[in-house]
C-alpha cells in the first residue's frame, strides 16, 4: 500500500465522484441537437437497429454471403430505409430537427449503405469491406459531431 497515501485516495475519490455527476464532461465539444421526445425515441430505436444490421451484415461477410450482406445493408441502413417516417406525426420525425449538415451526413450514410450493397453483390469481399467503411465513416462522423440535447 506504500504510495497510495490518504491524500492520493482522497484525490481518487474526488475524481470518481466528479465523473458520476450529471453534468456533461467539459471536453464534450459535440453540438447538441434538440428534438421532441417522440423524435428522440425514434432516432434511438433506429440507431439500435443500425447497430444490429451492421452486426448481421458483418456476419454474412465473414461467411462469404455477400449478397445477403448487401440485402441487410440496403433494406435497414440504405436508401431502402429512408422515408419510413413519411406517415408519422411531424414531432416523431428525427430528420426534421437535424441541422442541414447533420442531415447531409445521414443521407450520405443511406447512400453509402446502398453503394455497399451494389459492391457486395458483385462478390469481391475486399472491395465490399472498403465500401462498408464508407458506411461506418458516416456513423463515426455524425457521432463525433452531434449529440442529442
Ligand atoms: C446523422 C447522424 C447520425 C448517423 C449517420 C448515425 N448516428 Fe447513431 N446516433 C446519432 C445521435 C445524435 C445519437 C444520440 C447520441 C446521444 O446520446 O446524444 C446516436 C446514437 C446511437 C446509438 C446509441 C443509441 C441509444 O440508445 O442511445 C447507437 C448504437 C448508434 N447511434 C449507432 C449508429 C450506427 C451503427 C450508425 C451507422 C450505421 C449510426 N449510428 C449513424 C446520430 C447518428
């Protein structure tokens, strides 16, 4: 226990309690985006499904089932997944509350996923991985820049 004096322990406890506070970390430079509760819930549900779809299609890629991987990407992340809020009430449509640049990243993600599907269907796994990274790059870019308020 030499080296962990009481003063060190006190410091550790202070740091730990600071992390547990409700305030966002000072280093969080992401732009907060405000949306009604219904749109926030819808966005989160969509995100959970994007993650699941990504996991599924990576599984197919690993098994060499490229067409299936493309099918999942197209239907759940790609252009095929756009516009499904068409008949929802306005307060449940996340895209309406996104700043233009954020909306642009979202559209880029949909297009990249459909591009991936096209590449995957051609059967070249290396090219498919390259195209898939265009999709995950959109996930990364948006998460690094924006958060919900
Ligand atoms: C246009 C912006 C945008 C894109 C593109 C995007 N996300 Fe998100 N995502 C968000 C925002 C905003 C949140 C909420 C972050 C927060 O908690 O404030 C989020 C949250 C999430 C969450 C956590 C959901 C929860 O329950 O809190 C997951 C998982 C996720 N995204 C996965 C993905 C994956 C996978 C992709 C790419 C296929 C993706 N996202 C693309 C904006 C985006």
